[in-house]
């Protein structure tokens, strides 16, 4: 399988700008795995006794940050099947953490909002993650933060960057 060509902001191939050995790349991949494990550890501990998992956390996160998000928009953001999202939303709705309201523009749409209990849970889940990211950014410094963001956006590819751009555009319009 051919590796995707990652371009720098100047349009040059990243291969021409940076030479890393396979061992260095492997080390970076391993660092991602361990960072992800640390990043998810605090929310996982909170969710452990609640019969919720990471999919519930992701849904709560995006609903909290985009009140009124439609079910179809959440499907696009999460990139999961309708069946998978329905299972997650059903439990969140039944447990009173999420509210589905009839759409303002299209009555067939369902807009999603967190209830006060849902907002409180989402806050608990994200506070530890924000603290972890904030501490890492402070330790790394502004130049490293900008570089890290560039690496993440390059890894997301076109589809991920488009989704991020659409979400930012929607936020700016509000």
C-alpha cells in the first residue's frame, strides 16, 4: 500500500523536508498510543460504573459544544453507523442526559441538547482532559503546540480537515 503524500503549508512533500527513520516513526506511533491511553483514562474512570463508554463521551462532547446539533450532523462528525449512534443516543435520552427537540427549520429533524445532568457529566468528563492538554501545551511551548496542531491536521486528511472546517464555520456563524 502506497503511503499518502503529506504536503507542508508551502506545498512541498514532507519527505523532502524531514527524514525520519522507521524506528523514529514507530516511536511516534507508540507515543500516540500512550498519549491516547492517558487522555482517555480519566473519563474512562468516571464512566466505568455508569454503563457508558467512549462513544457516549464523544456524543456528549459534541452535543455540549454545538447545542442544537442535528442527529445527521452528529453522524457525520462521529463517522459511525446510524445503528451505532442510535444505540448511544437511546441510552442518553432514556437516562435524561440528552434532549431531542423538533428542528426549527425542518420539523423532521431532531436537534440535540444536553440536559442539566448531561451538561454536568460532560463537564466532569472533559475537565480532566482539558487540564491534561493545557499542562502538556504549557510544558511544550507555543512553537511545539503549533507544530503539533499542524501534524494532527495533516494526519486527519481531507475528510477530517473538511469536517473541522465545517464545524469552525458553524461556530463562527453563531
